[in-house]
């Protein structure tokens, strides 16, 4: 009878097997060797070949020859510590100055531990003593692997940065498109819907004045109420789409917003500004206005505050808008919510003009600060940008500058 199969050793079980296979050993190496001794050179190359690699090498023993050899592609640089008229540390500095530095191993007959540590801190991959070359092949393999891993990480970081940049540009483009579309819709409401509703209101009022029939007058009165409600709704929609009050300047717009917020919520809202008028780049007023609008909306919904302050300042070429309240504050968990798009949207909107948003919160309240360096504010094509349609007259109203005149 055949002998029973031996039970698998514990090391052979699936749980004990390595999760990743070891990297394949290199079959060829290109080695640049800074060494003044031909014998030492041959001995070190022999140790490398014993590791199973086919070695292509060039020995140089001077700085000019070393610099010239670096014009060719190499996998690694091996360097003696002391070379007449040159040194391994000087060679290391030259390699580090390359556009694509190479892994670098120092090899010496005598090298102090302090010098070896300094070389490692300065960028050397490893150091070896000539009396112990058994570790040369593994050290070379490890140095090249570590170098390739660094290159891969750098490439991945670069690709990630490019991806983030493209994503940011896409977000900015989408925000610009949304703003332009909102402006276009607001213009359509103002010109078409507003004009039609105004004409309809005048016609109904004319019918009511010239009819002696009581029922007609009653129906005309009811129709006037419906039209008036439609006009008010259109005013609100148009303002939400297109804050035309910004055409009177950011200071006036924020002052009106603070007054309207206090009237609507009965929460004391103070507005302060360092300048009565400000000349701002295209796009910046809209970003500041929307930031304040979002902040006040969040305060209304979540803060339970009794006092709000809006501070607008322009100093040192930086526009700063600070909105603070004495409410219950925000928790870190609130900011980390997967669908907390309001704050994220503020960050993205601020980035469209080169600015940023800082948010701090405690049990004593929340402070949101928008900062925009005006020298870097590019401004984007929006309803207040250079591509906006400026042929329409400003909206007129005694209380709300974003509605039709004469309605």
C-alpha cells in the first residue's frame, strides 16, 4: 500500500502563506562604479554576479569621468568612500542634483559610523564595508526596489494632484454654468413673465374700473389677488436665482441681506464694513454674497442663535467676510456628514476666485470667514462677469432692488 500523504505543515496552511509573492529577482543590472582600484571593482562585481544577475558595469575614478558617465542610464551607483581627488560624498551630492536621482550605495574599507549615518541622512541608500561584501547583492536589490517604490509613490501623488486639479476645475466650471443659467432664467422671468403679469394686472384692473356688473368686479378683484400672488412669487424666485441687488455693490447687498434676515427671523443681525464702496474683480461679489446667504441659511436652520454679525473688510489686498453667531455651534460629526454639501459648496465656490473658507465652531457659536486675495482673484464668467448680458436695466424697487418696477 502506498504510504499515506504527509499532513501539511502549519506553515503550508492558507492562513500562513504570504499574502503577496516576493518580487522577482532582477536578471540584469546596470551599475556605475566609482572606484580607483580595479581589483576591488572586479571583486564587488563578482559578488553581484553571484546573486544571479547579469551585470553591465562601468568603472570611473574621477569627477569628470563620473559626470560624463551619468549621461547614460544606470540602475544604481556604487561608490568608494575615498577616491583620489574626489569622494563618495561629493559623488552623492552630484547624484542628488540630477533630475532623476539614482539609488546610491557607499562602499569603503574604513568608514566611521558617524560618517555612514550622515551619508544615509544625506540621501545614500546604504553603506557597506569592503570586508563584508556578502550583503552587497541584497543591498543593491533593496536599494533599487526602494527607489522604484519612491518613484511610483511620486508618480501616484502627481496623478492624484492632477486628478484633484481636474476635479476642482470641473466643479468650478459646473458652478459657473449653474450661475450663468440661473442668471439667464432670472432675466427671462424679469422680461417675459414679469412683463406679461404686469400687462395682465393692468388689464384686469381696467376691466374692474370700467365694469358696472358687481359679479364681474368681484371676479376681477379675485383675479387681481391671484396675479399679485404670482408677481410676489416671481419676485422671490427671481431674487433667489439672481441677486440683482449686487448691481448696486457688495456693501449695499450685504447690508440689505442683514436687514432682511433680521426682519424675517427676529434675530439681531449687525453689519459692519471697512469701506462704504469697494471695487472688486468680477465674480468676487457673487461669491461673497452666496457665502453670506448660505451662512445665514444655516444659522436659521441649526444655530438657534440670538445674535449674528456680518463683517466685511478690505485690507492688504485681501477681502475678508466674517459671519459669526452665538448659537449652539457645530460638531465635528456635523461637518463630516456624507451629504454636508453646503459647506463643501462654499469651499468650491471660494476656490473659483482663488479664495478659501475657514470655519470654527464651539458651544459659544460659529465663525465662518471667507478670504479672497484680490491680486489672485481671476473671476469667472457669471451673471456679473465680462460675459454677462448688461443690456438690461437694473431692477428697481423701494425695498427689494431685485424685482420689477411698477408692479
